[in-house]
C-alpha cells in the first residue's frame, strides 16, 4: 500500500469518526438548547460570532495554509510566527472589547455589549492557535485532531446545557464559545509547545509571504461569502428573524460541513504531490467528485421534503418560522458540498493568487444575490436568493477549475455528474410519492421512512464502480 493511500485512508477514517460522531453530539445539544432558549438568543450569538469570525480571519494572516504548504520553516521561524499571532490576537481582542458599545448601537440591542466584550477573549485564543493547529495538520496528525474535536465538542456542550438549565440564558451559548476556543488552543499547544521570541523576525514572514498574502485576502472573501448574510439579516430584518435564519442555516450546513470535512482537510496536504501533473490530478479528483455528487445532490431533495419534520423535531414547535427558509436553503446543499471540495485543489496547486481572485468573484456573486433577496424584506426571499447565488458560484468555480488547473473542457467534468443528477431526480420522485402516502403518519415514522428511502436510492446509484471510488482515489 502506497504512503499516499495510507495517509488518505487514515485521514478520512479519523475525520469521518470525528465528524459523524460530532453530528450526533451536535444534534443532541441543539435539541436541548433550542427548547431552553429563545430565537433572539441564537440571533445575538450568531451576529457576534460572525463579527468575531471576521476579525479572526484578519488575525490568521493566511498563516495556517501557508505553514501547511511550506516545508522550509525552521523552529526559529515557527517561534517568530507564533509570537506574531499572539501580538495580533491581543490587539484585536482589545479593539473589539472597546467597540462593543458602537456595535450595540448599530444593531439597537443592548444585549450585544456584554456578549461582545466577553467573547472578545476568544479571538486571542483563536489567533495563537494558528501555528500549532497548522503543524498538527501538516504532520497529518488526523487521529489527534479527531480526538480534540470530539472532546471539546462534548465538554462545551455539557457546560452550555448545564448553564441553560440553571437559567443563564444567552450566556450559556457564550460559555460554549469560550470553552471551544480556549480548549482547542490548549489541546493543540500541548501537542506542539512553542516558545515565544523576544522579537518578530521579518525573514520568517518573508518565507511565506508570497503564499500567505493572497491566502489571507482569499480567506477574508471566503468568510464574507459564507457569513455576510447574517449581519445583513440582523440589520435589515431583526435579530429575532436572524435567530430563525441562523437555525435554518446551521441545520443546512451540517451535511455541508460534516460530509465535505471528512475529505476536505486531507486534500491539500495530499493533492499538492500532483500539482505538476494536471491529468493525474484530474483523474484523482474526478473519481472523488463522482462519489461525492451521488451522495450530495439527492441529499438536497431529501432535506427539502423533510424540512417540516426535521425542524420541529430538532428545535421544537416555536421554530416553525424556520421551515420555509430551510427548504429554500436546502436546494443548494448538494452544490455547496461540491464547492467545498474544490477549494483545496486551488491551494494544493500552489496558486494562491488564483484562489484569491476566485474568492473575490464568489463574494461579488453572493453580495448581489443577498441584496436582491433582502429587497423582498423576508427570510424566504433571502434564503432563495442565497441558493441561486450558490448555483452561479458553482458554475464559475468549476469552469475555472477545469480551465486553469485540470486543463480540460468543463464538459469532461459535467459528464461525471450525470449519474448524480439522475439520482437526485429519482430521490425526489420517490419521496414525493412517499409524502403523499404518509401525509397523516407520525412525524418520526415519516422521517425514518424518508431517510431509509433516500439511502436506498443513493445506494442504488453507488454501484460497484462508485463504491470503489475512494479506493481508486487513494491509489498512487
């Protein structure tokens, strides 16, 4: 067995265990907290999380991917970069702390003042986590990453639930965020303890600047593309509406983040070995795309038709207004999963400038779709516009992938998706028939039958050739 295959299988196995166990844990935590807290509480946290996340992108400075990609960094360089992230993180935390009042005024909600000030500390932990986290990934320590993720998720969830039961309300969610940020850093730092330098060395930054600069800018636009909808919904609709939208969006992104993340994190470290062989890279990526698309596109049909049962079962009856936004968002889930496994290819190819340009175009498409959706002054209009924006982003990104990386016609790639399109149509037809037959059935029973039928349709299309996709992909 080749080393590439061993690393790939190991990476996918451990991230699979962590992510799919994480789904189960996340659903249990959400099931409890959604019944203890109100939609506005989740809206406030969602807004603050987006603001903090943006600043975290700034403090990251594009270093994470650059450290993974660059093999010439010495221990001296890593210590210098670690010192840089610590200084930037401390400054960013202080700035946000003193800007809390202005943020609260802008959104006309006094709850934001204390929440922003308390959560400002998480930016420091996120910033100083950049170097040790990248080293774990570069050394392919996928088992340790999986253990860390599950441990922190369980710990933060238990603390959040306990505080919610004790009546801390919104601050139960705040505590969750702090435990996650601090716990992740401490775990990673124990694995890779890095000493501080008395000064930051310019030559250390120069070694990765050409890569990290574009990656830094690309990261900003990626973050805006994925999160700009939340502050706009909170500002132009309401924080209560944002709570409904955030829960719809969060449930929608569970399959996106968890299904794609199983393979996504191991792609850049492994695909960079093929950056000088476009045909070989296309062969590997094509088999992976075929497998992922046959799962992801029917998933959109399943979630669209199961929206009512899923929302009320997981969140409770008070979340009924989240059903239709979730349905419209679910239309784009399949394409979002396929988009999420395209980014690592641009990074593995070493062309961070192209990655930045793509992110800029994606951000522009997202903004146009959001502005159009907000003009309807409704969550449904925003959700549907977001899905159309994903469609346009998908067409652009995969055209660029074929044209600049694989050097093939986009038709060569689209032919790979034909089986998955038929799988999606079949899943939709089967579930529509089942929905008609089970209109008066118990909610849980109907959801279980929908899940079983969707799984059978997907398995029917995952023939022997497709089931061997990951094996083919992993062979060098």
